C-alpha cells in the first residue's frame, strides 16, 4: 500500500478500521496511528502476530494463520476501496480489483498454501461485501468523521475507534 499523502493514508486507516468491525475482529485492535505505513498503521494485539503454539496441532495452527489471512485480506481490500471510492470519489475498476486479487493470491499461497481459485472465492466474497459497505451513506459519514479525527489526533486507541464505529451497529 502506497499512500499519496497523509489524507490518503487517513482514508486507508479508516477503511481498515471499518473492515475490522465488519469481520468481527475489533477485539484484536489496540489502536491506529498515522506513523505507520500500510497495515502497520493498525496496531493489533500480540496474539495476532504470533505463529502459534508448538503444542497445538498443525490443523489448529493452520486455522489461526488462515483466519489472520482473511482479516488481512479484508483490511487490504477496505483500505484500497475506501481511498478510491471516498477520497478520490472514484469507481473501483477491473484494474484495481485485479491488482488486489493478484496480491491476495500471492499472500494466500505463501501464508496458507491456498490455490488461486480458493483465494478468489474468499476474495470475491469480501470484495462484494466491502463494495456495498463503502457505498453506504452512514458508513461514508463515519469515515469522513474518522478521517478528520485521525488527521487531528494522529493516533487513536481501540476504544476511540470502536466508539466512532459504534454508530454503524
């Protein structure tokens, strides 16, 4: 994820925050910051980054890695869509979709040994859902408010983020 400027980054961070709420992963959030880059703008609990307990079965460890992959995929899609649709007032085109899918397939293969068709199935589900989410006027209003707050405060705790997202429930 490359950001053009700080405002672009704020939209990306806000989009990723919405994705965490949509994916019921907000309990993994510690906070957000403008000081990071890409996914590093979202601070997650240490368990999110852990590789797994060697005492757990390989299937259990794989399931944890797969869950993290799905969360990261949703956040990546949301970052790009939010920036394109709400910051640029643009349309998510085939080129953006393909570049996101290519990155997802590469990551899915590396992290979970998934085939491209398996990744595409998950990707399509998240892509469609995020597209509908960012078309929603209520979501757009929350994003606008979040962007202003992120720009002003530069960092927010999970409580602050969840409070802002609370109006979406």
